[in-house]
C-alpha cells in the first residue's frame, strides 16, 4: 500500500494586508509658511520702527503710497504712437499739478502761493540772521569764542538746527544728565536768540555708546533726561512753554561720527521748526 511519502507538501502562504492611512494633504504646510512669513514681516516692521527716524519713516510710507495723478486727458503710451507718459515732467503741469519748465511751482492751488513763498523767504532770512548772531558771522557773536567749538548750525527741511556737543575735557553734562555751567551759559544764549523768531522748538537728546556692557543700558535714560533738562532750563530763562512742541530721546541710535563711543556723539539738538 502506498504511503504517499513522495507527494510534495502543501505550502499555504498567508498575505498580511496592511491598509495604510490616506494622504493628509499639505494644507498645514501652506498655513505654517504664511505664519512664518507674517512673523518675519512683523519683526522687520518692528526693526524699521526702531532703527529709523521720523523723517525716514515718512519717506518709507510715501514710497508705498504714491500719489502720482493719472488723467484720461493725457496718454500713457510713450511708445511708437508718440504718446505722452502720465508720469512725464511736462504732462503733470497740464493737469494742474506738479512743476516743470512749463509750469513752475508757485505754491498751493488756492491762489495763496505767492504769499506762502514770501513767508518762506522771510523765514529763511530770519534763520540766517539768527545763525549770524549766534556765530558772530555779521560781527559780535552772542556765543563766546570758547562756546563756538561746541556748536554747529544748519538749515534743513525741518527748520534751523542748533547742534551742541561735547568736546574732550568740556562736557555739556556730567553724571549722566547733570547740566554743566557751560550748558547753562549756552542755553541762556539760545533763549536770547529765540527772541528773534517765534517758531516752535523741538529738543532732541543724543548720547555716545556706553563702552562697557551693563545690566541696564543707560543711554535712553540719559538722552531723555538731558533733553528734558535743557527744556526746563530754557523755560526757567523765560521761554514760553507753549513754544516747545516736542522733546525726543534718541539714545545712541543716531551717531554723528563713525566711532560710536566718541564724545562727539554726546550732543543736543535744538530745532526751530518751520511754520
């Protein structure tokens, strides 16, 4: 009787079927990328607000909000059809705005341009006369000779800037924000010169970078206290308080020279603002 020893064994294979989870998609990656981009833009905005002046911030804002007028009266082709660009220097005057060789600017569009020009010219003349009196360009100076090495004057778009700064061995402040006798004398001369005009004033404090690392950086406190100290001195000498428009502290963020720790960066700016 056959035993079946030569019969091939039966092999049974069991396949384990694994059902994988479905694809979740990449929507979360897009959301995360938007979040990171927004955060980067936020920190860049904070940096710009901290690292720029008020005038620079206004320039940045104007760059992103152009106000160039567009009128259907002027073509914008500026190509083979020989049209005019709406941004051309000679097109804007035809639309009643702008200035060029065809249409010189004479002030605002309300008819008071001539008066405004005369007012600006008078203001420029007043600034020049004040500079001459302070620096002695026209004769006797209101500031003594030893004070003159502490002062720089300039006329800017904002107004007449009187910049007073430390020199080696002759600081304007000691112990952080204590005015010296020299600062009092200069402030008195500034008060007397202020009688020549009736412009409002702005006072801005700047200090040099502290040469050592401290737990608390004092530059902001010093620059603020110095600016307020000078404003108090001027009012004590008789300057009306309503002529002080603002008092600003800049810390060590706007150095006058490349060496951040130079005494030249310890300075105070008194600005006679334009009307």
